[in-house]
C-alpha cells in the first residue's frame, strides 16, 4: 500500500511575521500612550509652580489695580515709591501737605511746658554746684527731642500713605484727591460691581463699597463720584477685567459641579475598580506567557521554526489531553492488533498519534484566542474606568495632569477639553485593542495583550488607592 504523504504546516514567511510583530509593537505603543495620557498627581503636591501660573491672576483685580488722581484714571503700570516726606507716583512727587496732612502744629509746639512754681516737681532749688548754662542745655535737648518726634511722625505718615497707595499694585482700587486722605478699596466681590459702574460712568448716588479704608473715606468717595468721567482707556481695561471675571466664575462653577460629581461617583467607581482589578490579576496569574511551546504542539513530530509562548494553564491542559489520548491509543491497540499493524503501515509515526497532534494544535489556537480576547476585554474596561476617573478628578482640581500631551488636551478642564481627551483616549485604545484582537491567533499577540493588561491593572489599582484616601 502507498503511504499517504505527511501533512506539514506551511512555515510563515519572514516578511509577514515581521509585519505582524510590527503591528503588535504599534498596538503596545498605542496602549502605553493611552495609559500615559492619565498620568496625574495630587494637586497639593505640585511644587514649584510654573512662571505662567504665578503671573496668571486668580482674581481679575490682582496684578494691577485701578488708580485715580483728582478724578482722572491713571493707566498701569504703577511705580509707587516712598519719600522721606511724601510719596512718588510714576515719577511725580507728592508731599504730605498735598494729601491734607498738616504738620505745622508739631513744628511750632513749645519745646517744653512752663514749670509750676507751686509744684514739688517745679524748678530746682538754687545750688552753688549748679552749672550756669544748665537752662540752655535743657532747652537744646528739648528742641532735639521735638525734632526727632516730628521726624518720626513724618516717617509714620509717609509709611501709612505708602501702604494705602500700594494697594493699586496689589489689585485694589485707590482714589486720591488733593487735600483729602486716600481711599483704598480692597479687591473683593464688591469691587467687581464698582468696575461695572466705572465702565458705565453712572456712579450717581452710589454708596461707598464695603471694605473701604481711609481717614475720611466718605468725603473722598463723595468728591470722586461728583466729578468722575470714564475715559476710553478705563472702559477698555474694565471690559478686560469683567471678561476675566466671567471666565473665573465659570471655572469656579465648573469645579464646584465637578466636586459634587466626584463625591457621588467616588464610591461606585472604587467598588467597580476593585472588582475588575481582582479579576484582572486572576486572569494575569493564570495566563502568564512565560513557557515555551514544546514539540508536543508540532505536526508529525516536527518542531516549529519559530518557538511560541503559551500560558502555564494552556500547557498543563495540553499535557492532560496528551495523557488521555495516549491511554485511548493504548486501549485501542490492545483490543485490535490488526489496527496497530495498519497504523504502522500507513504512517511511520502512527495515524492515531498524528490525529492527536492536530487536535492539540487546534485546541492551542482556540485557547490562545480566548486568552487574548479576555485580555483585550479587560484592557477596554480598565481604560474606561481610567478615563472616567481622570476626567472627574481633573475637573474637580483634585489631581493634576503630568503628561504634557494629556495636560494639553485637558487644558482648563472645560467641556471642549473633556471632549478632546475622551476622543483621544477612545481612539488610541480602540486602535490598540483592534490590532491585538485581529492578531489573536498568534502567541506573541497574547504576550503583548498580557503586558498591556498588566499595566492597566496597576493604573486602576492606583485609582483604587487614591479614591479610598478621599472617601
């Protein structure tokens, strides 16, 4: 009888294998990009801040305030410097008398009071040892003390004046008129309403805003409202301030809503993440791609050209199937000796043995597809949990994005940035899992999917720890 030629598997060509490995590498890189897009750290641990964040105002009035001199708006920047007896504003000097501070009383004050002759602490009794110029020395010392007192008062008034005017550099509204004490309005919510009034120019009978400070704030405010007319420069700057105010309010409202949403989703997200982390770790431990494919999985006893890797559970199951097949073959040959000779004649290695080898190879391919499919499914679920956690925490200001790509996509955490980072994450993860699933018949695809699933599992475990800290 003619023996049937043995069936040998076709060896895959090297270019095709290289192309598949290249696709798996692309899928792995895509998974890494999707994972790194959610690299965040606690917002409280950021130090130091960047230069742009330091200079960016948190309130519309910070950085440069508003300065009015005799009812005229002075455009920034404001260079305010203290002088020995006054103040300097933008290269213009103003003495203390210009602000209505009178120091003449201190200058003309008597050096010391006339002693009371009836008092026990009056003039000293005559004494032969008293020096003749004692009265002159006492008068001179009193004048020096008075001069020092006047100098100290001038310094105090200059310091108080400087502290009032420096508010224009710190974001306040400073109003000064000749002969009146300066009026300082601290940067607060009331000043935003004042800016709207200044832009419109209809101050009318507007009341003095709360938080005003000064020696005579009502007089200065009344003088200011009676003669104020807004200029074009003031209108433009007030418009810019109000725009920044609206943006700040919108961002604050968005963060408040995000904080409420994060509070509601914290518990269910943590529970879901814990469940899938346990499932993922169990899947990874049971399907480690670390064992090399033995000759058991080859056709007709021929070893494959490229050794593949399979999981421990797959090898154990295959050996169990081989053992069961060996027992079946021994039982069959014992009952029918003629079949044994026929099998030996038809195939050098035995027809039943060859049939068992093909069955094991088919079983291995099916097992590999199942392992890769489970890995891809876990990658998708864990990526979704990571995306939701990243968006919620970044909007609430609880975490800060450290990846430059993800930080650029998230931006200020408003609606457009959320849509951008969601589209990016879904696209990259979708491409990665599609490539891995399309190559699920290959054992190296199982290895790539295993590593991607491991990284996503660790990232999700990190979210579980973070959410547990703030629950």
